C-alpha cells in the first residue's frame, strides 16, 4: 500500500496494490476510484484537500491501525 500527497495538485492518492488500472470513476466530487480488471478498487484519489479541512497539515499525516 502506498500513500502519495501532491501539494501542488492539492491531492492525496492511496494505492492499494500494483495491478493495472483499467477504469476510473469519480464517485463523489473530487473522489476518484481506480479499478483493476477484476473490478476491485485498487486506488483512491482525493482532490481539493485544502478545501476539505481548514486544519489539514500535509506535513504531519498520521497512520493508525487497530
């Protein structure tokens, strides 16, 4: 799993695996899902990050597991 933050594009991308992307779909404004050939979600892109939260600090992302 990979997480990429692009400050210039104001976007965050979460890649779940390395299989080929065969289709992408915007499921909500600024939320794009990438699918593989088995129709599984393998990537999630969030656009307009700065507009989603006024307190967002891209330099200090926190990862939690339970």
